[in-house]
C-alpha cells in the first residue's frame, strides 16, 4: 500500500464510502483502492472491484489503467472507473474472484464504525 498520495486515513475513508456504495442498489459496482499514487502522474491504480448482485458481492483483484478509462479518475469515487464484471478474460481463462454476502459487508461496516 503506497502512502505517498493517501495516508491510512484516506484509505479508511475511501473504503467506508466504497462499502456504503454497495448498499445503494441490489446490483451495483464499487471498489476498494488497495494502492494509489498521484493519479495525475500514475499509470494505474490497484483495486479490488466489488460487484454486488442482489445478496452476493463478488470481489476481484484488478488495476484501473488510467489511460484506458473514458473519464478523469476521481479518487473520491473510484468505482466510476471500474469496468463491468467479467468472469473470463480475453484468452478464455476464468478470472479469479471470491464471493461474500452483503450481510457480512453490513456486519463489517457496523463493527468498523
């Protein structure tokens, strides 16, 4: 986790906002930024996209490649730059992901304050 652009407090705030985003709808995309440097000079952002589909939340490990997104990267709402969920890559390989239920996310948020 790079701490040159964000300190640990920024990561915590971003994660809290990202987890709240999951409760906005039954089908919604969010992401946890796992490492970020200054987006004005960086090539990519490390993240864990979160794809909620009703009661399930699918988590993947990914990069937001900044020169491939259609919009300007917004650190306060990084989920806007996450691509839609895919389960197979361009070579036909299954994309690694894990699944948690939305209730576990809610319990974690409640415990985290």
